[in-house]
C-alpha cells in the first residue's frame, strides 16, 4: 500500500471511529441518561449504515470496472425499479385484501430473490442465448427499469392518497425503520459476508479487468464466465442494500468517484477499503445531520442525491473541459 493511501486510510478510520462514538453515545436517552433500549436501536442502525456502505461501495466500484465507465452504477440494471414495483404491488395487494402492511421478513427475502432472478433471466436471454453485446444489455435493462417504474406509478395512482403517502414513506431510503427488521439484518449480514469474501477472492481478476476486457482475455481470464458471476454478486449486493433501506441512486456514484480522485490506484482492495470508510463517514455524518439539525424532517436520500447530482455535473463538465483542451491543443 502506498504511503499516501495508508495515511488516508488511517485518517478515515480515525474519523469513522469518532463519528461512530458520537452517533452511538451522544446524546443517549432522555436528559442525557443512558438507555439500554435506545442504545440497542442505535447499534442496529449503525450496523445497517455500515452494511449499506459496504454493499454500495464494493458493488459500484466492481460494476464500473466491468462496464469500463465511471458514470454508471448498478442502478442501470433495473434492480431498484423491480424493488419499487414489487413493494408497490405487495402494498396494494395487502390493502385490497385487508391484510397487515407491517414489514415482513419473508417478503423482504423474496424481494431480494426476485431482483436476482430478474437480472439472471435478462442476462441469460439476451447475452447468453442471443449473444447481444453487454453494452446493449445495459440499454435493455434500463428500458425494463423505465417500464417497471411506469407500472409502479400506474398502480400508485389507483391508491387512496393517504395510503399513497404511507407507501412513499416505505419507498424513500431511510434508516429509521430498521428496529422492526432485526431478523432481516441478520440475513443481510450473512449474505453480504459471503458476497464480499467471493469478490475479495476475485480482486485480482477485477484488477486485470481494469486494463480492459481484450487485455484480460489475452492474459488468460475467462471474461464471459468471470463477468457473469461477478455481476450476479454485484446484483446481490445491490439488492441487499436496496431491500434494507430503499434505492439510493447517487450514493455509489459519489463514493466511487471521490475514491478515484483521492487514490490513483487500480488495486480493488485499496479502492474498496477507502470507498467503504468514506461511505460510512458520509452516511453516519448525514444521519447525524438529519437527526440533530433537521429533526428528521427530511430523508437522508435528499441530502445524498443533492450532493451526488452536483458531483455528477461537476465531473461531467470537468470531462468535457479536458476533452476540449485535448481537441484544440
């Protein structure tokens, strides 16, 4: 590890420990008194934030390496649209049948499975059977994502306005409802651990993918096979974070691109480490800001998407500026 990267890692770890201590212990309970129940809820929320940061950072950087594009995130695969459509249909069905609309572990697990099945079927049908290039597969996934969001909007229009507001509260990314889904967190921890271990074992393959798929094939990598299985793990990680807190479109983009700016390295273990630490600090800091300054009046996704969207346009303009310099130089 380079000296600059090591120093940055130590700094981020120290900052994460400080913010974690503030998040967990200050303030705790009414009038500053220690509350065991509140502390347990804070620990669960803290764990979920770290899980989301881990899933989003690793999946986004790995996905951008596969597609060779730093502006794309796993969201283009349409996974989040599948989540929104399924949650909308389930909520509407529960209302129609007069069933309870409280969070359900098995519905959450089925949501994860459904997102993975969707991508597997799309990949199998268009890439394996029809031999469509991967770039075209991304467009197909994007088209399906638009279709699913349109269907979700159609179903939501049929709902009672009060029930629609409740559904929107469930679809907006939030860490406030995690104390109702502690069993789901355990399942996500296990699946995340398996996925991360798999990608760590494949980090050398991703390092070679960083050179380009043609170069990777020349160096002896089975590109089609490795790409398929790594993408499935990326989809799993994305579906886990989406099912936990909801779709967070710009979080992965923001974490990944800030990491690229901070460390000029092709090694994924270093990039994943920095991205995870940075994402955890941003989410914990953002959650503290929402709780203490805004009194939970706005969701954290608003803050993330505002900064993420701003970074997107800055990088876009920066890229056009550089291409203009090269063109006229």
